[in-house]
């Protein structure tokens, strides 16, 4: 089964964005649950076939702290 990897980041405007690694797929959602649904929809639209794929969301969170 083919595995697709998406880099997920928090958007400065709020919500989340996801970009497919090595794919021309980009989507967004206000919450992680909405983002997951958007990723599934974007993958189905991009490939336009009935083949099942594993989608891995790599959530990147950057935090700056003062020391």
C-alpha cells in the first residue's frame, strides 16, 4: 500500500496547513479534525482513483522560548 506523507504546521492566521512531501497537494483546515478531512478529500481528488493509500501527518510545531 502506498504511503503519503504530509507536513502539517500551525498557520500564523490560525488553523493548520498541510503540504504533501513530493506531491503537489496543499490544503488547510481550522482544526486538526477539519484538516484531516481536507487532506483525505485532496488526496482523493488528486489521484482520482479507488486505490487505498496510507496518509501520514507529520505535525511540526515550532516554539520559541527565552532563556
